[in-house]
């Protein structure tokens, strides 16, 4: 199993535990990717004075990676959850 280079944008339903790529149904691993580390080379549309990270879900079975729009900050001064809009291409 390798990790997919492409990060696909998906919309979660009522529950998201099944991989849309391979059908694995026991949940995901997570990783955190800086919002400034976009794979397309373009700057992120999310502007902030604090470091923000995209929460990326990774299927442990097939390695497919998914972005469902979660953004977090690890700053201790305020809430770590950030609401944002994800543009699905």
C-alpha cells in the first residue's frame, strides 16, 4: 500500500467511516498539512495570522487521501477549530 499523491475533496455524510476509493470501512488515519503547502502551487484562499492546518484523512487500506474541509490551529490562546469553506474542483 502506498500513499496517494492526490488529495481528493469529498463531502462527509451523516457518518464518514468508509473509504470512497476502496470501501475499507473501519475509519481513517489523519495527517495535518499546512494550508500554505498546497499541491497546486497556489497560495491558500484562507488568510490568517495563526498557522492553520488541513486535516487530511488517509485510508489505512489503500492510502487514498481526502480533504473534507476541516481546518485546525494548534495555538493555545483560542479555540483550535476554524470554520472555512472548501472549494471543490
